[in-house]
C-alpha cells in the first residue's frame, strides 16, 4: 500500500461509521429508503446503466454503499472496492437490512486482486469525488480498463475540475491554479460536518486534482473509447459546473498501457 493510501485510509476510518449513521440514518432506515425507490436513490446515474439484473459492477471507492445497495436491489452483482473498514461495516449492514448481497473488498485500489478480478466486470462505476485520491491518473485508468470485460463500460462521475480554482461545491478545500500538479494535504470531504474540536483531530487526506484534459487523455491513452462527457451544475450555484460524468467503453483490441 502506498504511503498516501495509508494516510487516506486513516482519514476514512476516523468515526466514519458514526458519521454515516448520523448523515444517512441507521442501516435499517437507509435500507427502507433504498427498497422503496432504488432508481431514485441512484439519482442522475440511473441514465448511464443499460441494464441491472445479472450485470457485474465494480463500485470503485464505493464508500458506505449508497449507490451499491440500490444497484444490488435492482439485480446487479456488485463488488465495492474501498479502503475503509468502517465504510464496509455500514454498507454491509444496509445490504443485510435490504436482503441483498454485496461483495466488499477493503483494499488499496492500486492493489486490487487481479488474478481474481481482471477482465471480470461489465461496468466499473464511481461517483462522489474519487480521482483526487490517486496521484497518477494514468495508472488508475489502466486499472479500470483491466477490470473490465471486452466491451465493458466505465461510468466515471466526479467533482468538476473547476473546483481546482474555486471552492464551487463548498467542500472547504483550498483553491489554486487550474494547471497545478501539486500534491497537497486537505480535509476529507465530510470533515466540515463535525464539531470543530473533532475536526481538528481528524487525519488529513493526500490529494492530487486533475484538469479536464488530464482526465480525458488518461482515458484515451489507456485504450478506452470515450462515449460521452456530461457536465452538471454545482449544487451551490446552477450557473457554474460542479460535477461531470464520463462514459467510456473498453476496446479490447487497442488497449495498451504506455
């Protein structure tokens, strides 16, 4: 495990279970919401899935299972890859309350068990701010490509790169040059929800934020065929971009990591 992955793991295991109970409700209550309207719980991401039943989905940095459980309810075979044991505990308790099965691999994404999972998934899916936890986006995209079956699909939704120059999502993270390649320490995304005394004690995460071109070029370089790149308004201001969703397919014959 890389030094920065160890650092991020400490941050994401600090009171994480208690946070999810407070933020999303007790597992049984969250499961009830998921069961009542799984498509609704997927929100805008539902439009990017062609099917659910029997589809093998890798939910990258799937955290507390807020999207994985609805996908499982809809019939998908979901494996979460995440670095936090606390996240796993909450996700599996919600899944049990919803009477669905989740696979959950607590691991560094850079060290996924490839003898088991290479060319295994129909879809790799991530959302909610993932890319900035990885210092080399080319290596990350190569791993995503390797997880997919031939003609598999990647659905990558993330914070818009404009967040590099402005705290457009009110995550209370530093802003700087759009073209900066700096690796920096910052609070985890939900640190702002804790009391100040607790917040000061929380471990920091190690971040590297990317430009639009860095993201798209890493996708293309690693053999994906880019299908769409959709931008969405920030939840703080509908006049500026806050998130994006990129869809790309695996082209089995051209993929080559360089």
